[in-house]
């Protein structure tokens, strides 16, 4: 039986763009509503990511006429999330650097308050910790971290959803 081939990269790019746009729209809504630093917000993207991966895998299997290997399923899911992560990272960079540069300072204040609430760092060490934190929370590094964590999350989600 001959299997129909479809370019994995092209399909994953298409679904990654759709998924990335959905993630950006959710981020815009969260930003507009003022919930950017709420702890529950970090979990809002997981159902979207899982749904997007499943959608991409099912659609790609349909293109392949119902026959898809485990590796193809993992590949389409991983690449779709990776492309979506790149789009989200680009939006994050624009948000912190162009759209609302004051958001970075708000993030630093929020982070400092959380460190103080935890009580693990003394006041004499707080400045040093905040200087280090500020370096790792630059818009560029935040964007790079988003791409890295998208890749890690993408492989985990894809490995699980590809089983089914």
C-alpha cells in the first residue's frame, strides 16, 4: 500500500500560524483586561496548545488518507507548536518593546513583590537578585525563553497526543 506524502513542514507551518494567531489573540485579551501578571493566566494557553496539536494531527492524517506514523504525528504537533511559539515570541517582544514599554517595569515590580512575599531573600540581597532578574527578563530574553519553552512543551504534548 502506497502512502500519500504531504510536506510535513508546509502543513505544520500552516497550523502553527493558526495556533500562533490564537495564542496572540488570547494574550491581547489578557493584556487589555489587565490580567497579565495573574498566576492563573499561564495556564490559559495549555488547552489552546493541546487543541491545536490535536487539530493539526487529525488534519494531517486526513491529508495522508488516514494513515500516519507515530513519528509524523509527533513531528506535525511539535513543529506546529514551535511555529506558534515563534509567532507568540515576536508578539511578546513587540508588546514589551514597542506597544507598552512600561510593562517591563511593571513586571519587575511584580517580581520584586513576589520575592519579598516569599521571604527567601534578605533586604541586603534583594538588589542583587533584582539586577540579575532584570537581565533575564529583558524583552529579547523573554522571547527566547518563550520559544524554548514552546519547543519543550510542544514535544511533550505531541508525544502524548500522537499516541491516540
